[in-house]
C-alpha cells in the first residue's frame, strides 16, 4: 500500500488520506502517527472502500510519520467496531477509543534495569556484602527492591555492581502475568454439570460461533461448569474473556479462579491505574494474557486470539453503557463471538427476557442446571403484607421478619436484608416549613448519608453538609429523614439485635476491591451476623451459613414506570433470595410488600418463574416492547433550558412519518435536569424488523443545532430517565 485512509482520533474530523513513505509497511488495522496541520495525531488504517470519502489526489497527500509498535487491529475486530458504530448510532472513532484504551500501550515496550548475581565474588568481602550475596540467590529486581529483600543499603549493592558481583539486565517494565494451569485443581462435577460442561468443551474445540444460554438456578454451580470450557480454551492456547457486572464481585471470583487454575487472571476495569491498563492491554494484544476478567469495557480490547467469552450474570443492566457509545456488552459480545467464530456463554439464574426469547427461537442453545449443587434446596419464599402486618411506627422491618432475625442470631446463622437504596434516607425535609433538599444540578432529592454526614446526589455526585438550620425558614434542628436507606435499616437492626454484628454492603462501603474482599472474608468466617445491602449483594456471593433473606421493600422497583420494572424486580428479588440456604441448612426468604397480589410478587412467592416469564412475555408482546418490538430514544440536552427545548422541538417537528413507527415526545425527560443539563426525550417504538437506526440517522442528519446542544441516540435503551 502506498496510500491509506485513516480514521483519526479526533471526533470533529472524518477519515483522512495519507501517503505511505518508501520503506514503511502498513496494513489495514495498523495504528499510526500522522501529521495534521502542525500537530501529530493517531489514526487507524482502514479499508478505503468502507469509509467512502472524496479521494484526495496523490500529490496533495502528506506522509505517515510512524507505525506504532502494536499489532494491527484484526479484520474481525474492525468489522465488530463498524457494526457497533452502526447499530448504536455512534461514531466509529468513539468505538475505536474503547479498543485503543491505553495510550501508554501504544508506545510499545519500555524497559528498565534489574540486577542479578553473576556468581563472581567481590574482591573485598564485607559482612554486609556477604549478607546480600546470601539473600539474593535466584533473585532479580531493581536495586531498591533487592536492597529491601536483603535488608542492606542501596550503597552496598552499588558496590557489588562495581565489583562485578551483580549485573544489570534490561527488562520490559510490563512484567509477564503468571501462567494459569488448565488442570491445576479440577473439581468433580455432578452428572448434570458434566453434561453441560462437555457440551461447552466440544463447542470450544469446534472453533465455531455457538451462542449458549446457561440457565441455571442460583447455587447450581454455573461458575464451576463454565470453568471447564475456559480450561479447554487454555489447553488450546486461546484466550478467554469473562465479563462480570461489578468490580466488587471480582475479588471473590479471582480467588475461586486461582483455586481452580493456580494463578489469577488478568483483570480489566475502568478504575485501574494507567500502568496496570498498559500492562494488561499489551498482554491482551500480544496474546500473552490467557484469561481476562473484566467489566464491560474489556469487551472491545484487541485480543490476539480469543476462543471463548463468558458473560456471567448476563441479565445485569450494568452491561449496558449509558453514556458515550450506548452499547450493551451482552449483545455486542455475541456479535464478537460471531465475527471471530467461537462460542459464547451467557450465564444467569434469571435470564433477560430478550435472551430467553433468543433461546425460544432457536438462535441460542439453552442449557440448564435445574438444581442446586450438593443437594442444597432452593429457599422457601413467603410474602409479608405490609398493609396487614405493618412494622411498628417509625420502623421498616415487620414483626414476622424481626422474629426470624432474632431466631437466626440465636442459632448463630446469618441473615441478609436487601433494600436497593444507598444512604440513610432518600429524602430530607424541614419539619417546620416542608422544605425539601434537592440537588442544584439534577431533578433529584439529596440522599442523607449518616456515616459520612453528607447530603449527596446519586446522579452527579454533588455533596453538601447537612445544615444546622433550614435554609428556607431558618428554623434550627428541624430536619427530618423520610423513608429508609440501608444505613437506616442497619440502625434499626442494631436496636432490635443489640448484640448482632452488622455490615452494610453497598457501593459506598465496598468501594475498593480490598474492602470487598475483606467483607467477603468476614462474612465467610461468620464475623458478620446481619448483612444489610443494596443490589450489590444480590449476585455472586456464596455464604453457606446464610439462611435468612429479608426484602425490605419489594414494591420499590415497580414504582418507576420503567419498561422492565417487573422483570428487574423479579430478577433482583430472585437473585437475593438465591443467597439463602446455599449450604447444608435450608434457607427462608421474606418479601415485604404492599401488593402481594401483583403478578411479579405472586410469582416470586410461588417460586414459579415460568408463570412470571409467560405473563411478562405476553405483556411485552402486546405492547410491542422488546424483544417483540424495538425502542430507541433521542435525548436532547443543553445547559440552557430554552435551547434544549428548542432543539427538541426542531427534532420533533421534522419527525418522519413511517408506517408502524411510533414517535413519542419530545417531552421533558423524567430526569429533566441532570448534571446541570436540561433534558428532553423522544421515544421511538417500532416493529422488530424496522431499520430504526437508518430512520434516526436520516432524520437527524439534516438538522443543525447550536454548539451547546447535545443530541444522543440510545438504541435498545434500558434507562428511561
Ligand atoms: P452459581 O453460580 O450457579 O450460583 P456457584 O458456581 O457459585 O453457583 O456454585 C455454588 C457453590 O457450589 C460454590 O461454592 C461452588 O464451589 C460449589 N460447587 C458447585 N459445583 C461443585 C462441584 N462440582 N464440586 C464442588 N463444589 C461445587
Ligand atoms: Zn445532582
């Protein structure tokens, strides 16, 4: 190739053509540096015919400056990137940013100097030198690290270098990851488990696209089972990606992984330091990272030879990204498996309706684990009607659940109370004048956090100290907390059970992997009697001594008017119920509700998953909702309210008139103000077969907006705020 077309890392500029100077070789997917005006930019060499652009004559082309020392992005990955941009109405370059997500990695290997013994003795031996020589047998590290190891000063070691007893070695600063061993500690699978595992292993060996829905009840051993195809891929020298919904979960997972495979996997998530990302990215791109465990952003990395993806807790909504490229990692993962021809396993005890529908129609192969491992039984579930048997005044835990908590504490068993609300109280108001504390940047109440003595907005992160007096009427000591959050439930438990050891488990309290690991360790050694937690505790955790689960307010999720409210309530409650009775003792679950006859609550009580899914499927079908119809949203926002409204009106005014495509709005979004931006929404509802993306692109392409207006498209939206 002597001329190339690049997509470039600047969202404002489209593809550009360059000349390849003599002696330089590039291929499609190469990541290069090119001149742009007086500056240098990074670009990716792309197929010219896939990025139609007017051709620039050869004579006007500038030379590419340099090919960066990383492997070119593979064709299959480039097709996935195009598909993602196309499907989610995003820019290709925005998708490319998720692929090339470590700037540091692009610079290629960076070396540093380590030292090791040469075997030569220094001419003059001192006691300190003798100590060092003794301590540093078979060690190789920096002077600083060696000095620490040998408990001598840096100076002693420098002396040894000068005498030829220590020699320098240039090493890559990105150390290799420890190797995993597919056969390190293989469990003995039950017959049911073995059947499923064998099916997966065959699929890995076949090296063909094969999407599976692993539908197994909580505690059935889904992890143990999908570890088998992971092992099969390892034996075949292919890479594996395991996507998890939450970093808080990874710590427990990593330990399990290490027990099974003898070494930890490579971890990837957005909270990592730049140096860790660089090391992981390079290992992934070179094929040296064998198994990667990560959050959704791990999906777009340039794996050298991926052979399997597992999406664990595949129903979780955290796989959906709600800013930038608004993609659903679960769905894109299936596409990746298809482009690169390998199996993908979506594992869940409460699959998304969309996934079940794909299995129904034969597109996914459904494999089931219908019973818990080791003879553990599923917990018994009962509802507590809060209207008939309410808690005492000012309390939130009904008498029946209080009795059950006392009983567990006496028996030395653990309990878990679930309420999907962080903080102490969701609303604070003035007793005197009724003033409510609201966020200045968002249409949201400020949530009281009593541990940290803060009023906080859960949408933009704004925090303030609770004032002594009401900001409206000036009355002192007049603020009252309305409604419960987990902290308030924890206080109540402390009053009911003064001797109980209580832990609050939320993203506030378990905000680092270390804290999460500590929490799991404490719970496992029974140093915690009662866990009070948010959705964070609904998944993944396995505490054998936990025998009681109480759902404080099952109606909470149903109030939002969200399309998937019933499904999400079902999933959350079923998942949290699934934490009970995973060991030898049976579990018991109480669901507090004001609406015990709501179909979703009734189905939970009856343990009748099929009844729920059947009813919900019918409801979706008749509403033309996913998976039978499609939704897409257009969100218009600006810091200027009038400008946002005007732009939304302009979009509404040019709506296309297409049969079977319904366009609702524009209307103020439920979160009409978010992070200081005023928001309007339009909703598009169409048949499954409609080309919604094309419709939206054609519609918006002709429109121009002021600079401050942001228009974003959300295809298959999850959040309706
Ligand atoms: P799930 O993900 O389906 O909820 P897990 O994979 O967490 O289930 O398994 C539940 C528990 O049972 C875990 O502690 C796991 O180690 C154990 N377990 C499952 N299968 C086996 C097996 N074949 N041998 C030993 N322990 C198993
Ligand atoms: Zn806010």
